[in-house]
C-alpha cells in the first residue's frame, strides 16, 4: 500500500475515534516550493526547513534509477461530520548525493 493511502487510512481511523484529531506536523507547502531548487537543494536544507520526515523509503523510476524518498504529511479534522478535514502530503526524491531530484505534493496551499 502506498504511503499516501496508509496516511489517509490512518487519518480516517484516528478521526473516527475522537472529536478532533491531528496527524503529523504541519508544514508550509508554499514556503517549501519557493525555496527548493531541483538539482541544488540538499537533504540537510530540507531537514532544516521541514524537520524530520514522517517516512523514508525508496522510489524506483521506469529506467531503474533508485531515489531515496522522504514523505511529510499533516492531517486534521473534527468528528463526526468531517466537513473541515484536510490532508497535505509532500514527497521528495533525492539522488545518491542527497540532492533533490523531484518532488510532488497534494493538499492545500496556505
């Protein structure tokens, strides 16, 4: 199961068990997007901006190239209606030198 699906499932379970739930640590997607430079930004810089990633794994592209992938996520919502629920996910791929090669995000920008 992909990390984003696990996060959504975990968030749903947590939200069903309590009145208000928060998962992960909030982060600013716009600030990250304005700072990051593909091929230049390092893991140390990302860690300085966003802190410790929620998950670390490996991503393999269609050519067989392997990347270390960091995942950051934040979710919150109120039970029972969930009308205010929101989830942000940021996935960053680093090459063998620890430099950002690609990233993708989903969720809202603030």
